């Protein structure tokens, strides 16, 4: 299933869409807001920041207590993050 991708309006805010079992749950203006929201929503003890980043950049699904969460962002934001990761870790890519 192709999930909706938000469009970044400016350079400061990188929008993130959160999907719960393939149904759109919430649109956040930043990765930090998405992490804070999910921590409260799922009652996690830690921020799920890494899960969101892996979902956005690597298209991974996060499964928490039997529920799958997926994350999308603007394709241009994803490309910028991947380019930055390649520049930092040339030996891994």
C-alpha cells in the first residue's frame, strides 16, 4: 500500500506522518514532535526516535505490542537525510 507523503513547507519543519496498521494516525510538524506524541500514545518508557528515523529513512515498520507503525515524510527530506548519512558513513554505504 502506498502511504501518503507530506510536503515540507520550509527548511525548519520536516513533517512526519504516523500510520497505525496502515491507517493515518497523526501528522506532526517534526520528528521530535512525532517522537513525543508516540511516547505518550504508546506509553513507551523511552522516546521512539530511532524507530521513527528508521521508518522514514529505511522504510522499516515498527511493531509495538502487536501494532505496526509506519512513518513517511517529504521525499526531498528523505533524500537529504540519506545524503547526509552517506557523507558521514561512507564506509557503510
